[in-house]
C-alpha cells in the first residue's frame, strides 16, 4: 500500500511539473495578506470561548526564482503577526472563576511557491516565531489562582493559495498550524 501511495505521489508531482502554469509570485513581488482564522490552535475545550477570533497579517517578498533549477519554483520570505483572545470559565460550588487570555504570534516565514493553476499562487511554508501569551484572572473563587500565562517559541507549517482577481487584489486561504487551522482573507500586491 505504501509503495502505491509513493508511486501515485511521484506521478502527481511529475504531472504538476509538466503542466505547470506561469508563476503568479516572482522575485521582487511584495504581497500583504489579511486573514481571519477559523478553528484556533491555541485554545480548545468545553470551558473556552472565543473573545476575538484569530486574525493575521503577513507580508512576503519574492526572494528567488527557479529555486534548485526547477522552473517556477520560487522562494518568498516575510513577517507574520497573528492575534486572538479567549476566555476560560469554570465554576466551583457557587463561585465562578477563570482567565481571560490574549495570544500574539510574531514570526518570520519562508514559502515555496509553485503554480498549479493559472492566476492561482499555490505555496507551502514554515514559520518560526514567538507566541506571547498574557492572562488575567477573574472571579470570586477564594482558592489559590496561579498565573496562566505561558509564552513560548512558535513553529508552524502551512499550505496556501492566493487567487488574483486582478493584478493587485486577490483572495487567499491557508491551511496549517499557526494562529488558526484555516485562514481566509484577502491578498494585496504592493
């Protein structure tokens, strides 16, 4: 079974190379993505509610065309900022308590772009950054309440696409692990 999957993937990749379209992202291009996230990667569970849904802004510059001598395989690099907030609320007896959280991810991203369809900039990439978490406790529970903040390094991977309606404006979607599992929004060529 594994062998069949590997053969299928090799055939798909080879066909992609043969039928590839003209690249929609090239060296020197500058693109700003504005996204709204669906499905946060930072909080989940029955006691959590979203206060501000995941939002993100990323900026990318085309750094190199025809990477490793593959036509239309282009490299982009840029920055990322993501923000979201949530509330954890629980009850103990007649007391209600919990934390309000805010999450901000700052990072740098690198993307490999390869055109599969005309006007569609398809890409995959990695991000390295820092997740800044802050929390504020609330409630009337008299028990000990520890700090719930836990900032840490952030590592993310993503697959995305930008479909350009005209030369400057497009719609975008990214699937992966970052501020949200799915980001949808707009892309602006600068």
